[in-house]
C-alpha cells in the first residue's frame, strides 16, 4: 500500500446491491463518519427458452446438479418451470456452502431429497461428488463462466456438463458520471468490465480502489489501475476489516498534518 495515496476518505461506493440487513459497512460508516453508497455494477438477465434450447442440453438427462450460487439455483429451477419439466425425486444436489444448500428449501422439499454440502470452496465438493461417480452432473452457470476452465473438476474424471442459465451484463451507471467517490470497492472482474463499459475514459487519479479476490485484483491491474486495498490478505480476511484499517490510517494521517 502506497503511503502517498493514503488521503482522507469521506465517501465509498460499493459495487454491490444494498443489503437488507445491517452489515459491517454500516458500522464502518458510523465509526468514521463516511458516506457509503451501494450500486450493483452488473445485473443478471434470464435466458429465454429459445436461448436455452440452442445449447441442446437436456436437463432431465442429468441426475445430479451442482450449485455454486443462489443465482444458478434461481435460474435452474426457473428454467425447469418455463420448460414445464417436473423435477425428478431422485435428483441429487451438490451445494458449495450451507447457505446455498438451505436456499434449496425455496424450491424443493428439503428433507426428502439427497443434498450434499461443501465447505464454501468448490474443491470441498469433489470428494462428495466422487462418491457418486456414476452420476451425470449438471453445472448451471452464467455466460461468463461457461468457457472458464475448472481444472480440479476436469481432472476428477466425473461426467459433467456446464449449462448457461443466465447472463451477466453491465448495469447502466450513466447517472454516476458527475459523482466522485474516494474509494471504489469491487468484488468481481465483471465490475471492472462494467466500469469501462460505462466510462471508457475513466482515469483513476486520486480515487482509491479496493478489490476482493485474485481474479478481481488481476482485472484491476490489467487496466493499469492501482489497487490500494487487496483482500483477502494475511491480516484482513474481509473487505470491511481492510477498509477499516486503511481509513483509520489515512484519516489519522490527514489530521496529523493539520
């Protein structure tokens, strides 16, 4: 982190939808007297039945489904409904986290189905899946993830098929053209893509950028931008903790100069 870029922080834009409940960011705003705004930089669009059929993939030919997000689950079951397909009772569900597994209750009678839960990372699902190696697995995903390689899954020898269930597109941010924030917070490479689709002439100057995850950090650096706050790291596993530390040092440093 460059000390020269540690200027006072008064405003932060978080490139995600505003949460319904209080989060550590609310406490952060109160503690440091900040203006924190939320704005999703991308939106999720559903596929039409025609777009789905163009993939020539039969949902019912797969007896196991892998869910890595709530979006993938929403659009998988949504497509089943649009195609008027009955969800087979024997289908097995492999969910990357407990939270996503619990979300299944919105679509199926949970206690009557075979549900397997990982530990928040995809690799934790593989041992569970390999115990059911006779299954044909379906991996619902976005159009952006369709061509991304999952080496661990490819090397597993399991029979799986990726299917695009929804599209991720840039939000219209034109109303932010004259609004400036001290810190922009990104959680995915698509947020960076959206930034440049909306503002192709974006110049960072004194705007600080916080990025979560190696792929997001890489996307920022690929645009020749400076990453002021990289998360997670050995000291701070969460974005709110890293921001708290950065702001405490930056704002204290600014006051000491007065």
